[in-house]
């Protein structure tokens, strides 16, 4: 069945550092791909999405490109802020919604 | 404001005492689902509903029940809770499951502790 694998955390970075969180997927067809963010005490919020190969999703300085050849959807940000501290989930939607295990990011001033 | 509302946000209870977690959405969404979030496991789907009176099992349905009598409400019922159901629960909705590129909207979560 479909599945999502994302890099384990936690990830700790200094402010203004470059962020990459790896995400790879397994799917039988052509899923839509998502990154969600969960701030402390809150539910998941959509961060960005891509619906077909080579699409780039972007929002709030975060980017991810749908790479069909490597079945990946890595999340990147050029310069993180303390306010980016949260748990990030990669997800795919095909026959149903599948989530990765989540990666906790802590950004220190 | 478009939202998914869960109640209660926190609950500590004892084994065997029936409980219900309510979920309501005000976006006229057809699709609703329940997840549990456990450390290292991410979100796992418990049950989902594609529309009124249509529900189906997700990956971890054992010990849970749901109903969908109205479009806006999708309560999660634990008839006889056990300690292994201690978890953080999320309700989510989306416009229609056929639109697979539509993201889900999540509630703020319900933290259940079963003693």
C-alpha cells in the first residue's frame, strides 16, 4: 500500500540556517503530496502542496518539489526563524491519506 | 470562520467508562475522518466518512465507533476505553474525497488519558 517515509528528528537549527526535511513516498499511481505543520497545542495546518510531477509547492518561504523519478518531496527553507519551530508532516493522497511520522524542528535564536 | 471543532480538548478517565469525542465542521464538507497521533507513528486513520450515513474503517478501527447522521458532525465513540487508547486524537474534514488534491482541515486535537 501507499506509504510515506520522512527523516527522523528531532532537528535543531540556529536561526537563519538552511533547512531540509527529507520525504520519500511509495504509491501505485499519481498521488497528490502535502506538507503539514503542527504548532504546539494545535492541529495540523496545510503548509504547501503539489499535485503532479515537477510541481513546486511554496508558502511562507518553504518549498518542496514533486520528484516522480526519485519519489521524493523534500521540504526546504533558506533561512529558518524561531517561529518555524514545530512538527512537520509529509503526506500523500491517492486512495486515502497517508502521513509520515513527523519531524520536530527546533530553531534556536 | 471556517473551522473544525473538537470537544473536549482534554479528558482523563478510567478503563471501561464509555466516552464520546465530538467533532463538528462548518464548511459543508462531505468527507470527515478521525486520526490518532502517537510518538514515532505519525497520524493513523481510525475511521472515515465520505458523506452522511457512509462510514468506513481506517487503519486502526478496533475499539472505536463512529456515526454520521448529519453532514457537519462526526463523533468518535469509545464504548469501553482501555489504556492503549491513550493518545492525541484529531478530527479532519475536506470538501469531497473524489478531489484528492484537496487538503484536509484539522481540529485542534483531543488529548485522552485512559487510566
